[in-house]
C-alpha cells in the first residue's frame, strides 16, 4: 500500500470510531453486572472498590 492510502484509512478509521463514540450512548452499569463483579471478589475482600463502576451506589 502507498503511504497516502494508509493515512486515509487511518483517518477514516479514527473518524468512524469517534463518530460511533459520540452517536451511541454508553450503557450504564446495572445491578446484575455489579452482582457478577461481586461474585468474583475473593472471600474476605474489602467491600470498597477503587472503581466507581463496581462500587455500590
């Protein structure tokens, strides 16, 4: 491939990714996801998480 073709594909790929990120909403974390994450925690682990997505509301 020529350099111009590679640059064009890179720009189109980036623009498509950015466009999808802007257009499609981010799915919020629900209670069932939190339950699954909680079940993978080792026994006796602290209930506090450093990630807001997995900490209790």
